[in-house]
């Protein structure tokens, strides 16, 4: 039975290999420190945090999340360490809560590797504190115990680490904040909150029709890397996870989303192994259309899954239903993959435990008893992994069938460039709700790709990374730079095609002229506001004009005088493409660029950077906020997008244009024609 601790209470630990689970309702940073007999930290090497997540015997999450799972092996902790303190802190500089008073009471549980509860502690009475020592594991007379601490610090991480005697605590706190900010900048955007009073019916991947309330939440998973853990029973859907559950959107693209109340979860063994019947991996927030009350859906024949239908999610329009369905597919894929990975981890752990147990008895080392025990453990492992893989394959097949139906039904803003829908393209009369920027997939099935949709208007600028620091690519630097500019042109064409004629204006800064060839389709079609700006004077002129526009619109909004804007002011959404940064930029231009990245999106001025971050290294940390403010995309497939729900690292693939196709030029010509003809 799990011991429910109160502040100051301790409890013996039955083993040394543990898991510490944290649920906070909002994204928090989780870390751990090693301390001597007096609880003093000897140096930064004794602190596990998102920037350095592993220590001997400790492993913590690599980014802020609402749920964490910390791995602890007390046998591997150095002999000089007598305490392991678990720390929680609110991330700095992402626009989230600044004190724990704005959060529900954080919950911390200590469990065995099989999920068996040992002790739990709900940290109450927190107010202005932004960091807290949740609990500590301490060594006493050769045995380990856990103590509920709940010591909060209004001064945040720096004050907490200083109190534990760490030299250079402020510097380490800054390093941790930087690592967390970089992790959130890689987060995959998620859909907006959905209604919480939906009592409609959804169809699980297996084809089972399941009644769903607005707050029913099956078990969730680990929410931050290193992860991919299984759903644990019970849960609360919160950003970027819950207790536990999924979000996707981090603080509307940086770590936060609406929360959903807890609800009982489907019964599972530790690690996500089903205890009876197939597991429903459909995400709890996924909605589908309501079944007629007088005529419930006809179940599929035995042994057959329900046939997927495009647009079966809720929404006021077909586009909104398709958007919600795509995000539901993303959530289902993340969920079922997390369960599979956790089941494999559970099988691995169980095999190791059984082999260790067999070898710990000297009698088992004589004769064939030890070999028989090892063979039996391996056979059980293979059986568990096989069951998990069969469940995964079943769910992936269902999702693949759904993708085959949904992809051809997507409108131009959501569709791939190879879709026939582009051949019937006409300039829209309204702005679509989202835009496709590429595809996402996981290694378990790389041919199952989920469209990566972002909401319009853009809430963050885009950074097309032309640097060499990409994984799994042998492309040389010059080719990467060329591909990056091509990707920028492709994304720009999509944005132009998504907006009604005349409601999206594009500016280009190409100070060195290195992208002249790639920008040719935009120039020749006449969709640019003017020729690409070259040289320092061109850079200064474009930045000054857009900065002035931001200032004027902000003043008009704050003063409630939107009708007082100058008559010659272009009120269309503005996009500035900056190629080959920082060439041609002085300190003043860099400051203006940062200003546009921070203030521009709120008043319709958006930034698209085509740059290698290393090229701007001479500015030092000055530009770090700029990079963090942008959504990083790559011109080649790269696994850099982190899912804050279960810790998956998704592989991003840019939207390819079919070989030999001239669809890009055709779309740009139609956009230019619609502008000349007043939208027709």
C-alpha cells in the first residue's frame, strides 16, 4: 500500500531501483541533486537538470513538462552522497506562472520499476515560491528512506541551490533556464483547446465505439525526454502533459494548453501491458461526430476494424473537422507508440530482474538451473514484446488506413504539393484556420506521416535552419544553404496561396544576393512588395519601414483609434524573409530584427529567417531570445521536434514538390493574377 506522506514525514524504501513521478498541472522543471551528510552539494557535477540530465544513479527529464518520471538507482549513487533531493521549479521567460500559487498542488510519488506505489506526497501551502525541494531520499545506517520536504524558495532555482551550498548557483540556474527554453522552442505545436462538454461518440483505432464525456481521460504517459514511458493509471490532461495526458501545444506553441479534470483510466499492467481486452489508444480529447440517438452506429463485422471516414471529427466546417482529425491522428500515434515503448521497457526490466534473481542464488549456478532460468526469462521477454508489437502494428495499420482516406480530402492549405486539389486552386475568400508546413513521423513506422499543421495567423516566426548541425544528413554546407532558401520560397508560396488576394505582403532581405536564383519565382511572378533588398542600405530601409508599421499599429490599438492609421499604410499581413543573416546587419539592424520577432506577430508582421545560427555566433547570447522565439524548421528531414507529452522526438520532413512539377510557379502566377483582378 502506498504511504501518503505529510511534510516532514519519512518512510523506508523497500528497494534501491525506483521511479519518481511528478505531476504539477502546468509545465515545471524537474531536477535532482546529490548531497553529503549535511545535504551540501559539492559542485555542478552533483546536479541533474535538463541541460545535464544524467548522473550516476539519476536520470531526469530534458525539458519542462507537467508530468515527469525520474529514474533512480540508489546502488549506483556515489558513496560520498548521502542524500538525493528532488527539485521542482517554474520555467523562466516563457510567459507561464511565476509562482506555485497559480498551480494546483504538485503531486510526487515514489514507485518501484513495476509501478508499485511506495510513497506519495502532495505539496500544499505553496504561495510566492517559484522553486521547491519536493522530497529527499537519504541514507541512514546503511538503509535508504524517503522524506517529504516541501521547502519552497521565492528566489527560484538560484536561491534553492545556494541554500544547498552550491558554488556558482546563479550561473547554474541560468544554464538550466537556457536549456529549458531551448527545449520549449523545439516543441511541436498543438491544437487549440476543445470543448469540455462534448458527450459525443468516438471510434477507437480497433473499431470499437466508445461513449466519451468531455472529461474522460485514459492513462497518459511520460511527458518529457528521456521518455516514451507508458501511461500510468489515472490522469489529468494538462500542459504539456497532465497527470498524465497529452497536450501538444506548449503555451500555445511553447508548452501550455487547457487542462482537463482527472478520470478513471483503463486498467493496465505497469508499462502499458493490457490486463484484459484490447487497449484503446485513442486520445481522450479526440472528438468525432455524434451518432444519431435513435440509430447507433452499426458495429463492424467480427474481426474487422471500422472503416475510417474523412472529416469525422467535430467542427463547424469541413476544414475544421479535418484539422481536428489530423491532430487526433497525431495524438493517437504518439499515444500508441508511447505505450509500445513502455511495454518494451517493462519487458526489458522484468527480464533483467528475473535473470538477476536467478544468478543471485549460488545454487542456480550449478548445473542447468541457471541456464533454464535465463532461457525462461528471455522467452517471457520475447512474448511480452511480441504482444506489444502486435498491438502497435494493429493500431498503426488503422491509422495508416485513416491517413489514406484523410490525405486526399485535405483542402489546399492542408494538402501536400502532390495533391490534385492544387490543380483546381483558386484564391480563397477567407483565411484558412491552419497551414501545412511539412510532415511528422516516428521511427516505428516511417511511412505513416502526419501533416504538421500550424494555426493562422502565425503566432511565431519561422527559422529555416541552413546550418550543418543536422542529424542523419551528409549534405554539404553549400547545398544545405541552397535547400534552405528553396524551403523558404516553398513555405512563402503556401502562405500567399492561403490568404485572400492582397491580404498578405512579402518582403525579402537578401543582403549579399546569394539567394537570387531561389527567389526568382517570387520575383518574376510579381508577388513581392518590391525587389529583394540588398546591401546595408536596403536592409536598413526594409527594417525601418516594418518597425514603423509595428509602432503605428500598436499605438492605434492601444489608443482605440484603428481608423486613424495613415491611408497609405498597408494593412495586410506582412512577412519578412531574411536570407543569409547576419550578412549586412549592424547592431541597430539586429535590434530592429529582434523587435520585429517579439512584437510583430501580434500586429501582423511575421519573420522568416534563413540562417545558420553559428554564423551569428559573434553576437554571443544577444540573439538567443531571437532563436527561441522562432519555430525551427529544416530543409532536410531531421528529428529535432520534441513532443512535450510523451517525450517523443518526431522527425520533421519539409513539404516536397514532385520532381518535374511546376505547381509552385503555377500557384504564384494565380496569386499574382488574383491580385491584379481584385481577388478573382
